[in-house]
C-alpha cells in the first residue's frame, strides 16, 4: 500500500511526550491523579517495559453511556492509554495520507462540521441525483482482528508498532477475535484503516458521483435510483465477504437529493442545513462557557436562524 514506514523508538522523552499529549484537556480523574502522584516512576517503568519487550496491555473498566443510544465504553488503564497515544501519534501521519479525501472522521483538519458542509456542497452540485444513505451494524463489535492485522501490515510499519497494535487489538474482544474498544484512541484511527478497504472499493469499483464517510456512517450519490440500489447490493456483498460487516437495515435509505437527508445529526439540503431536534437538545443541555467554542463551528454552518439565535442567546 505504501513504502513509508514508521519506527518506534522507546525512550523517556518520547513516553513523556505521549503522556503530555494524553493528559492535555482531560479532567483529573482518580486514576490520572494516582498516576501523576508518582509520574516519573510510572513513566520510567513504562519506558523500560516498552524497550525490553515486556509491556503487556492491561484490563478495562466498563461504563454505559447514552449518546444518543446506549453504548458500552471500555476505559483502559492510564499507562495503556499513554501507549495508545504513543502509537496513535506515530502512525497517524502515515495512515492519514493514504485515506480517501472524503473520509472526515478522526483526521487533522476534517471533522463533523466539515463533513456536513461537504455533504451540502455535493447536494448542491448533484441536485437531480439519488442518494444511498447507510451505516454499519455494530461496527466496533465486528472488526475482525486477523483481517485488521493483515491490512495494517501493508503499511510497512516497524515491527514494534505492529506488536503494540496487535496487543491493543487482542486486549479487547477475548477469544472471539473480534471487536475494538470504543474508548481507545487507537480505535478511531483503526476504524479508518479497516474501512479504507471499503472506501477504495467505492471509489474504484462503484464510482459514485459523490461519497462522504464519517465513522461508519456514509452516503453515496448516483445519477439514478437503479445505480444506487445496485451499488448498495455490491457494497453489502463486499462488506460481508471482505470485512465481515453488515449494513444496518434500520438506517438503509434511498432518496432524491432534492428531498434532503438526515445525516450526521443534521438535516441537510442543497440550500441549507439544520440540526435535528434530538441532537439540538443534547447540544443545548451540554452547552457551557468552557465548551461553547467546540460547538461554534457547527452552528456557523446551519441555516436555521432560530437555532442560531437560540445558541448565541444561551451563550451570552
């Protein structure tokens, strides 16, 4: 896939940098406070384990979140999350430049707001076309570890990176050999690595007029309904045979671009965008002085004057 390579050098300065990157912006949980209480000892021990090959990934704590549907979040130990950050920082630049332009999740300079804006642009460009909108059923639970490692090895990473990625994968899912932890930072980039196989199939085999993927949610735009339905059939076969994944039947829709789409928490039309009520309610419930800036970019792109005024009034 690429002739680039990433080599992992384990020294205290690199591990400390990974710690600072991990720690930035996080609240001081009990586990983080305990780790910080003997920070240098913990970092020295972690550096030694990594450099000697004695590092072993620890266990997880689990908690339920509702955002908006129920999900089980797996929270790794702090030392493991530092390793996740170290691996993430090493592989992201190489993986990112191999991804399709219209993959918008978990990438520098992209994100949810940009994905919504891009979708609106494509809807404006292809107003007389048809859309297939879908997502993957329980994507994180069904990522196959063996398939993932086969894909990862194409990137020609240093063996130490492959070893750590293998440990991170095997730390979750047990004997099933499937699943990646939603709570792991590495899961975000590995999701893009896994679905990059699908992205390449879409671009080179299906060749839609437009394509946008954010996480495991995606849309494809085609000239007519027949082409959209055929693409859906071909996609479902590829996902099942090559990646062991299934399309979620509850979010499997066809519609004309002119009708607009409910996608990524927004209602998107060629002429504008509004946030769907459930998403809007969650934004307002969580809005504080500290996080207002993170929502500001999204609000700028919506065309609903009522929602904009409500946001800015509450944020005064």
